[in-house]
């Protein structure tokens, strides 16, 4: 092929083309700035999990060198991993951010919630979350949900309207053509905002590696005492595990997602670096929630049912 007919490379056609991570980052930064311009009292849901950590990193970029104009909110089940809670508190302090904690345990102690027979508190987060949104008058709530995680989350728009009871109605979803977002809402309603909607688990980890973002050590391979239940490795704790018939053993594991200890399972893994985890995820055929979240296995519509009631 002669020089005259040789097809130019993509870089020579457009030397300013963004990589896919740059494009995702730019979209997320745009979403944060849109919310800052449209809403009065936004808040970021921050649990110390990888998605909320990446979301906070993007928010810091969106408003640098100014501080983030949002507070943080975490719904603490009382059964969260200690390593993750320690990370949450440290990061909030490092960046001088106000952290609101809605405690499931406080609602149980006050008689507003009752423990479930299975010991899991993940479904109990809805009432404390809605109470915090109402009491602080938050009108936009950033969440780290991604469409690749689960079928109900795949239905979400970036701006997801919630009614005066915090409930989600898929039929009220608004079109979002050309990245135009409609934040209009009536008094008492609020909007859930998902800056990572178009990211995948692999994108998140590639971005973590590129940006050298620190994550809790629980995400990397480590020896841990676990026991088997329903095809998952669970960590023993005050939530009720293990049972008499369940044997605790020490295994080399890591967590792909982090939530309530009673329903979040570890996976056998020797992936100790970001690069190792990227290779592991690229070969996986299961999403992190499909592989390690017992609460999503209750029924085909488990997540959608909870979202309709006001869940994340």
C-alpha cells in the first residue's frame, strides 16, 4: 500500500481524541457540575466502597481547586466492615467534609425498625435513608450505582426522580438525549443522581489504577476467617454467623463489592494489585453483585422492589 492510500491511524486523524476513561471522567464531571448548578442541597452517598470512592475522587476533580460544595451521607447498618468504616472516617477528615451518618441500629433501638429473622440489615437501610433526606432537606442524592451491576439499575436514568415518599417509578423516567438532564421536581420530591451510570466494574478498576486511588485493603487478596453459606464466603460477626453447622476456615480472599457483612460474600482470589484485579475481572462472567450479594438473590425483582420503596 502506498503512502498516499495508507489509512491514517486514529491518533493522526484526531490527536485530541479522548480515551474511554477520559470520556467517562468528563461525563461524570459534567454531571457533578450540572447538579451544583440546578440543586440547592445535594449530598453524596459515601460508604467507603470503591464506587463511592471513585465518585468522591471525580467530585474533587470537578470543583478543584475549590472544595466540594456537598456533604457526605452514609447509612450505617451496624454490620459494616470495620476496615471500610475506618477508611470512610479518615477520608472525610482528610478532605474536611461534613459526614452525616444515618444509623440503622438507632432506628431499631427506637422501635422504628425490627430485626429480620435472617439477620441481614441491608433492606433496613431505606427508612434511615429517607429520614435523613427529609430531615436535611436534600434535593439531590448522588449514588454510585452502575447500569452493569444489576437489571433494575440498568433501568435507571442518570437523573432519577423520586416522589415525596422517596419511591421510584420506572414509568416516570425522563429522556436524557444529548446528555441533557432534567432536574425539575416538585416540593417534597428529590432526584437520585448516578454519575457512574455508564461505567463498568472494569472501568472503575482501570480508573483506580490510572489515578492511583487508595482503596480499603479489603478489596485486595488477604487471608481472612470465613465460612460458607449459600455459595458464598461470609465473614463471622455479631449479625448472626456462623451457625453451629458452619465451619470457619482461613482462606485467601478479596471482596468485589462491600456492604452489610451478613449479605456480602468474598471470592477466592490471589489478586493483590490493581493490575491483578483488572485481569481477574476481565475474565469473569459474573457481575460483582451477582457473584457476592445474597440480598440480590432473594428474587428476580429483589432490587427493583427495594428501589420502588426508596432504596438506593
